[in-house]
C-alpha cells in the first residue's frame, strides 16, 4: 500500500482542471516495480507530476480487462511490432 503522507506531498489537480487539458495527445507510461521501491520512486517524481484529487480522494480503484489468446499472441505482437 502507498503511504498516504507520500501521496499528500504531491500537488493535486481537479476534474475541472483535467477537462481543460487535451488528453488526446498524451503518453501513458506504466511501471511494474517491487513494492519495496514505491516510496523511493514516488519521492523521486513528486515535484514532476501532480495527482488527481476528487472529493479529497487521491486513490481510486482501477480495473481493466485485456483480451488475448492463452499464448498472449496480441501482447507479443504489440511488443515485437
């Protein structure tokens, strides 16, 4: 779990502000790191990123369904081109 005090050190932005941002030209980057690295990682990026805050909440549930074959063919094609 991410320490709340660490998330509170990030500057925030609201949904209203996000509506003004062009999200069509964006890059989403996802990282998989050991849980032990999270505090250090978040401390390093704190001044470079802001965190979405809605009604005093900064942590939200996220669920995605990825459709692929049992052999992960679509993932492999994506990675290898």
